[in-house]
C-alpha cells in the first residue's frame, strides 16, 4: 500500500484561511506548505488515551503511535466534515460529540501542518472499552489504551 501522492490538500495561512492548494506529494516533500489536519483524542473514564499505530507504509511517521484519529482535510472540505469522515474511516463510529481543545502548528523536516481542530471525546463506545478491539474500517494495525504517557 502507498499514500496517494496526487491527493489535493488546501494550503492555509497561520489563521487557517485557504490560500491555495497542493498535492500530498508537494506538501510532504520538504516544501513546508502549511496544510490543515484533524485529530481526535479518545479518553476512557479512567483517563487512559486510545492510541493507534501507523502502518509502516505511511509516508510520514511510519510505525509510530498516534492519536486515535488523524487525517488531512481535503480541498473544499470543512474541518467538521473531515473529522466526521476520519472518525468513520478509522474507528467506524458514526455519531459522537467532540470537544474543541485548541490549535497548533506542527513542523517536521518534511512537512508543516496546522492542526485545525484537535479535539477530544470522553464518550467511549462499548467497542472501544476493551484491550482487544477490531474495527472493520480501521486502517491502522495496532491499537491500545495508554495511561501515564
């Protein structure tokens, strides 16, 4: 498997206003074009955070532990719609109520992302409340609850 290098992302300024567009390949090539993403942090009643391990084939941070849900906002898509889509794709959850936490810019050697709607949800579906979790739509390999990160 491989990411679609031709996928179109919006390019934004520091305030999140769309100022252009570029391909995934251009955004992840070291150009530092600022592009928006969404993340969802899932916590259970004990305060554990739910993490998923990124597949080894990903072009950014392969094999690393990551938030329960994370993904790029497509060109023309709102952060809210992107978050709903990513949660459906990653966890198979259709209904949830996220809480907005804040915004920050992440920069690595290869890319620069505006984390447009980092959110958290404390609502935990029964399917997530187990150490052994299988989601038919989940694109990541390993998953687990973590305490004391």
